[in-house]
C-alpha cells in the first residue's frame, strides 16, 4: 500500500497552491515517493469540479487527462488547467498511485475563482490580471516560462507581444516587453 509522507509524517499529498491566470488555474504540489519518501510514484489522477470534491463524488469530478508522470519525491509539480469558465470557483484534488496501482487517499482541496478577464491580444498581460494592465509581474511570468520552469502559458496570445504571425513566444517577445516597461515607458491599455 502506498504511503504518502511529507515532512516525515504520514499524510495525504498536499496541494500547496492554485494561481489564477484568466480562465486558467495553475495548481502546485510536491511530489511524493512510491513508498513514503522512497522510490518514485507512477501515476497521478487529478480532478476538478465546481463543487467541493470528496471520496463520495470523486468519480463525478472531471478528470484531467494531461497529467504527467510523477517526478522524484520532493520536487515541485505543477499543472495548468485551461478552458475553464470565467468568474467560476473550481476545486481541485488529486490521488497518486504506485506501479500496481495502489492509490493514495484523497489530497486536500485547493480552490480558486477564475478571473472575469480573458483577453486575447498581444498587449503583454501575460498573467491575465483583471485590470488588463502590463507590469513587472508579466515580465516575471514570461521569464519563468522561457528560461526557468518552462511552464505552459495560459494566455499565449498575450505573451506574443511582438505580434508575430506564427503566434510563437520567444526572446523577441521578452525584448519587446522589457522595452515597453523600461525603455519607452509606453503604458499599455487594457484589451477591449
């Protein structure tokens, strides 16, 4: 039977955060081992719902089919869930399985309300802040995407600040965002 251990105690896997990016929510947790902190787990079963998730309604919650294979214990895991309805509270929970698979107990719940803002333009509001403005947190988000964690972007069209036809996000977009924020000091209006 799989035991999930965090900080030396036997617990369920713990969702540590959920961040809102427009109609996307990113959930974060710490990977566990196959047997406590030993070995590597084999599977994640991650689900979400607009009602709190429990063992009783686990099978009715929407299953996320894009969950990747667990990393070695102690590593930070994240998953960006897109295509959610604006201005709606979502609850997230997960279970982890070993090679048999033996499944863990249900994790704690993480919940967030999606933003009413879901702009699709090239203004640079990468984190889809509700005010639609572009600031240093958008720059941080783009740097993180390009060089640090390579996390997927919820609002890829916003990150395509140079408006390239292929829609790709690269260093040219980062350069333009830096220029807009620190060189030309052009205030970017919110998307309409």
